[in-house]
C-alpha cells in the first residue's frame, strides 16, 4: 500500500501507514525460547548459546500490551 501512495494521491486517495512497535505478550512464555541441555561436544553448542542470548534480549525489549516502549 505504501508504495502506491504517490500514485493514488493523483486520484485524491491519501494513504497512511501505522506500524506499531513490539509488545509484550504471552508468546515468549508459550514458546519458551530457550534451548537447554547443550552437551559440551554439540557442534551447534555455540550457535545455540548465541540464540539463547538473543532470545533473552528480545524478550527484554518488547513492551507490555497497551504501553509504549521506553
């Protein structure tokens, strides 16, 4: 839609796009988002640890529902 804004304006149609930021939901609780039981010889161990760290940081960034991010 946004890409058509300039074309549609010629026909008197004005387009606005609202894109909300992330919000805290039960998604993280339901999905878990953390991989446990990584063995020392796991070839994907380092990748899994990075995934766990990024998932945790993402969980901290989102805001509660109906509240703007700070």
